[in-house]
């Protein structure tokens, strides 16, 4: 072992077109590189190795033949290893159901040596690590424990992780649930660590998975629950749907909001893989950087498991349930694109695009040449360049219903690949449809729906939803049907055990009166005293999960956890005591919320020469005003819009508001607050039966000091939507 050099593929200097896949590192030991080219070989990944002495080395590459579990013909994940520009004789990725060390033969090395991963197919080749051994008879360990020890000693990883500090709330998982919790807790004054194993936030709603967030929020009696989620989720557009372009999912929006909170410490591309507990409480989590393998320990008072798979709770010994068979599966969405602008079949552009849009046959994929699937015709037809088949690559391309949702996940993801490539092969090469189209995007990060569910003091059931059973700690509005998935019988024949098209439960028996308020007691562990849950790993039955798993709903769970953690800190208590002793305080925070529906800094915009009827009304006045033409409307009582006011001149200010009433309403009251809690100003409008813009109304006066002041305008009528704030300005006298 001391005579060997280990190179982790994820640590290559340049990944080229290979992508980093960390989804299964807890199962097979490490992140790996994936040649995800959708049938087109990806660009080379390159790095360099410095050998202290020259000589002969034996080369080992950790890889596998990813279609071997199905005994499929061919090995689509083939790649070469180039040493100083010369390929080894071995072609890798051609053998082995499991991850293993494939023998690469011998090579002469000396000093600085270039190492290149050269993809041959574009069909999901994978490389975990490379070893150069001076002991020509030695083989790297296959046993997982021995392999981990070998990795740590070879890479010089310290036995103990580096202390990364202590936080009030440690959140593992940066999907919509975890991100919403982080923003909420940070705005309430908690020091937050947010740990995410990918380079982007958002989980299933990120550009990597591209599932559009569903669910409805902001319902009475807690209309502010959901404000943070709606800040994070991009505004709905015509193309706001599953599997659309990356820009639709706006990764930057989530990152900007999180980075704007000084109380959040981000640990991006860190995978949590260790939990330390004592006396029924979590003390810390250990996290590994997915590129460098650097490990850190993050301590906390309270922890949130928003991993989806209940990883923190599982490693910490939390009670959990898992539906072994007949559970919901995972999807890898995909779409296609035409390479021509002019789709006239006689055009030269189409002919050129057709030449460039060829697709290789896939004998190792699911053979769909004569089998039905969504999006295909009844039989082969003449080539056409019609519209993209919208049924391809949508949510119902799903499998894994009877597979272990943790330990079989690489197989589940790969089965999605086989089904998708088989369908496109049939469309392109059997039916000869869409000759100028190519695969445009395929998710390699699986969109999971169900795995472990951590048990809380209450386990919500489907019958609770159907019967409308009310709980005193209802806190999260559920508005999605009892939507569980199962294999679609229409497409199952011939694929038994490997079904890849799903149906959803709907109709009678799967509906309930909405919104249903999910109890807070589903959001913390019943046996780990300082562990919260938010997301699809909360305390519900398999059936109830169908109603609570959509992302806007899970984001609202995150908001509630952030609020409950703030109560924990204020009262020096743990999650259970928030329910038993401090539920009213939690509900008070829920009513106020922490969202910022609109936020901008008001700065001086000029001066106005006033000519009034009295001496006091004459002179020059500084103006502060918003730049929005329309500042948003109020849906219900306690809705508000908010800004920061940058005061440069102290003194007395007159506040003026321009408000409109919605058609059919009878007017309402509003209140303007300056500072944290001061309700100093107010106004009232009367509707004339349409969207009427009123004259600017003086709302009162206030004395301000230099610096930043918070200013907000609140609705004060019970029902809505009522009014729209058109403009707001302050004039200094």
C-alpha cells in the first residue's frame, strides 16, 4: 500500500465533460465521475501525477459495467485511460456488476505524468479512482472498510475531522425544505449552518433535477406561512413546468437569498456521512467535501434532517419506517430539441440537422422497438419534423417501486437511463420520427419521492386527511391530493420487476378538504430530542406522504422548523417542548412570518419646491420613494410589503401613500409602520367598484434619525385580496 499512488477521479484538475456524481457515495465509498453525454462522447477529464521515482507501475481503475445487472448486451460505459497521451490496452467499464478494481496492466512512469479519462460512447461510463502500484502483485482492497482506510492513508486525510464551529441550528439538505428553514431561522436571529452536497440549492427544484414546485401556500389563519418559500421559488411563467430549461428553475435566485442572510454559513458540496450522539441528543455531524474529501465536524444545539432520505436520523438512531415494496419510485426527467430553425422537411437546414442528429442503436437499453410507451405512435411512420412529443421524459417515467429506495438507488437511476435511451432509440431508429431532433437534456441526479420516514410524536395518516381530523398544532397547509404512484398496467407487460412508467392515485378516496393543516408534531423526532425533520422524511404514513411531499408544502415545513427553532432558543427548550409548553408562542411567530414580500432600499430621489398656503408648507423637501410602479397586493389581513429606508437627513417626515381597491370590494384600512414595532400611521380608502387609483393621501408624520429604518405597509381588513399599494414616499420637512 505504501508503494501505491491513489488518484480520486472527482479530484481531477479538469473534469472536461464528465460530471461529478455523489448520489451513491455512502453505498460504494466515494463520489465518481460520470460520462453523461447522451450518446455523444464527452470531453476528456485530465489531471497530473507527480511520481517521486520512475519505473514500472501496475494500474488499477475502480469502475463497473453499469448494465451488467440486467445481463444486457454490450457495455455502453466504455472508456480509456491515457497516460502521457498513450491509451492503456485495457478498455474500462466493460465488466463487473459491482464496483471493483479493474486491472489496467502495466505502464512506465517518471516524474510529472498526465492522466486522461477518455470516454468512448457518451453512455454513462463511470470512474471512481485510479491506483498506480509499484508492487506489481498487489491489488487495492475491495472490502469497504479496508478501502476507506486505504483512501484516508493514501490521501493524508486526518483521522479526526476539522472542527467547523458550533451553530444554533444545523441543517443537512439544501432542497426547498432545508433552504426555507435556513432563511427563516437566520432572520429570526439564529446562527445557521446549511449543508448541501451539490453545487446548487433547491434539490428537486434545481436545474439538476428540474421538477416544478407544486402546492399552495399563504392560507388563513396563518397567511404568512409560505412567504419565504415564495421568495425562493421563481415566479411562474408560461414555461414553468417539469424538465424545462435550466433558467426556468433560477438557481441563482435561491443562492442570492441565502447569501443575503449574514447568519447563514453555507457548506456547499459537503456530504453528511457521520452523526455523533450522547444521551439521546445529536452533538455533531461529520461532512465530507465531495471534491477534496476534506472532512469537517459541525456542532449544534438543534439539527434539521431535510435530506429526503432521513440520513441524519438514520445515522443518529432515530425511529423510522420504510415501505419496502409498492412505494413510490424515482424519475430522471429528459427532453429533446430540434437542431434546425426551419422545420420544412425539404429545407437544407433540416437535411443538415438530420445528419447531425443521428443516434446510435442501444442493444443494452430496454428494447421498446415493438412495445408501447407514452409518446410513441401505433407503428412506424414516415419521417416528420413535428412538434416535440410532450409525453417524453415527464414525471411518469419512474421506476424502483419494489426496489430498496436507499441501497438500490444506483440501479434505479440506471434503469431510468435504460428506459429513456430505449425509447429514444425506438423513436429515432425504429419509427424514424424526429430526424432532426436530439436528446437535449437528461437528469443524472434522480428525483426521488420516497424512502425513510422518521417517526415523530404523531404519525399523520391518509385517513386523517380524508376525515379532516383537526389537530391543535396544525402548522403546514397541505393542498396536494393523496398522490401516490404505482406501475402503470398499460405499459407493464414484459417489464415485470423493472416497470418504468407510473400511474398516480386520484379521484374518490384520494381527495380531502384543503388546506389541511399538518401537525407540528410530525416535524420532530420522537426519540432524538433535538432533531427536526422537514421534507419527504417527516412523520407520516406511506399514503399521507402522497399529500405532503410536494415542494412548496415541504418548504412550508422548513419555515415552521425555522420558527420552532427560534422558540427553542428563546425558551431554552427542545422541539417537543415547543408543542407541550410553547405552542402559542410558535403560532404567534407563524402569524407574523419572516417573509419579505418586497424589499428594496429607499434612497433620496431629489428635492421638491413646495408652495403651500402657509409658511410651514413652503420650502425645499427631500423625497424618498419606491421605484416599483405596483408594489404588490394584500391577500388577507396582516399581509404587508416591506422596505428599508435609508435616512440621510434627520427630522420630521410626512408619509404619503397611493393605494387602489380591487373591483367589487368595499374598501379597507391600511397601516404604515416605521421601525421594528411602531404602528404610527394609518389610512382608509373607499372603492368605487373597479381598480381605482386614488390620489396620493397623507398618512401621517414621523420623526426619523439617520441610518437604516424598516418601513412596512400592512393590510388591516379580515379578507382579501383587497388593496394594492401603487406608490409610497416620504417627504422631509
